[in-house]
C-alpha cells in the first residue's frame, strides 16, 4: 500500500516491531525508562527546554488541552485561520467560552504578520494568539517565526498548532517565542494515531495558575506532576510509547537537519511534478507551500472522489481529499514522516495515468 495521506503516515519496520511488545506496569521502572528516553529526544526535536507533556489522545485533544489550561471564560483571544484546522482552533475556543476575534484568510493564503499586529493593536485586551503552523487542509505553511515576533512583541501568549509541521518543517519552539506547541504522533513522528505532545513555556505555566476553565483528563498540572516521575496521570497508550521510542531513535540517527532537508527535497519533487503537468497548487505563494503535504486543484471536469477511488483500486495509492469548502475540488498528497522519493514518484505516476495526462517528453 502507498499511503499518502498527511496523517496517519506509514510506520517504519522498527516501529511496527515495537508495537508487538507485551504490556508493562506503567507505574514501574520499565515504563519510566521509555518515558525518560522519549522525553529527552522530543526536547531535542522541539528545540526547547520547556516542559513537553504526552497525552493519550489524537491531535485535537492536544489542541483542546491548549485551550482548557491557559484561559478563563470570557478571555479574549485572536484565532488566525488559513483553513480547516485554523477553524478547528476557533471552534474549540468558542466551545470553551472564550471571546474569539477571528482573523480568517481564503484557502491558499498564508497569514500576514502585519494583519496580526493590526488586530492586536485594535484590541489591547486580547490575551493570546492561536495559529496553525501548517494548515494540512490547504498545504500552506505560515511564517511562525515572523508571527512570533509580532505576538511576543505585543506581550501575548502564543499558541501554535504544529501538528503537521514540527519534526518535518523547521519550528524552533523557544527561539521563535512559541509558548505552547501542539503536535500528534501520526504525522511527522511515524507512529499510529493516539498520542499528542504539548510543550508549555514558563509564561504559559504562569497563566495556567489563574486559568479557571473546567478540565480533568487534560489538566496539565496533573500531567506535569506525573512527568516529574516519568509517568502519566492516567493509563497511557503504552504501545504507542514503545513505538515513539523506536521512531525517535530513527529520527535521532537521521538527525534533525537531514530530516528537514529531506522534507524540503520531497516537497520540491511533488510541486515540480504537479507544475510540469499544469496542476494548480492550492497555496497562492509557492514560498509558503508546505513541505509535508501538497494540495492541488483537479483539472476542469475531473471528479475528485472518482480519481481517489481509481488510484486506490488500480494502484493501491491513497491520497486525501479536500476538507470543508475544498471538499470535492482538490486532492492532497502527504509527504511527511517515513517517506522517500520512490513512493512519491510511484504515486505521481499513478495520478498522471488516472488523469490521462500525456507523458512529458524527457
Ligand atoms: C491532523 C491535524 C489536526 C487534527 O489532529 P487529529 O489527530 O485528527 O485530532 C489538527 N491540526 C492539524 C494542522 C493537523 O494536521
């Protein structure tokens, strides 16, 4: 199978093997040793010494934790949305009773830091800014470094949904001023769905102390207390910790700079081949096109679901469809995690065949 969804991503052999191991007592030394190693390696890849808490849930649970732990009802926040996942941060914030100012962009646009600056100046009562680093729905990457300068310059808390970026696309948690960074195991981290990682800076912990939103399972006070003895407050997905131990060993061996370079190379490969066939990318500015997922419009008259089905049935190639307003109009190719050139070339060959595009003369 050629799984080219932007999460879940394929599993390396050593990760699959780790998943077959028997259970241990999650309050005992064997689990603590796994936790310690995972915690150390994650810190290197997050480029931070901030706490990183490991939650048993999908990425959305991590986003929910990032809202429930740092605010009280009625707090003003600025939610920047460039797509379906930015909208999700908006919905979670509203569900928890926050006073949301939405800064919303059209699909394919990236956020302009100047707009964020203007929104913060227009309402000094805003306490925090939420941003999606890489909106997986449009394959567009925001300039989190530039946005961080604006947000920290204004003295606000900065929360980043980096679920489909960190570990594949550069993100320097501390250097870029990110107070809370959320990601999930089934994206760059090459493990099955079910774990979210949330980093928390000292200013975020300070806000946490006075934050009154209701929380229990996702109470980060409990997660931090348990992390100090290399444990979790509730029963963790133990198998996923084994898997993460194995995948982080692979990431350490490859090295972060090589991982980032590989994703840049693969992003260029996919964009280059689609452009050669005249397939229009969703991101307007190619400098902001994602190195983990490429979203493109189908040619006039092509039926997205039929193309997806044919790819699946004839070639065992699995692409993702569009979400929200882009459903039925686009397809998305994931190229993050455990992936190299051959699988991508195979998927693109199949796509060209299904779309009956004439071969390019070489
Ligand atoms: C995958 C993803 C999510 C959602 O994560 P789930 O694990 O499906 O809950 C949120 N934000 C972004 C940017 C994502 O790519």
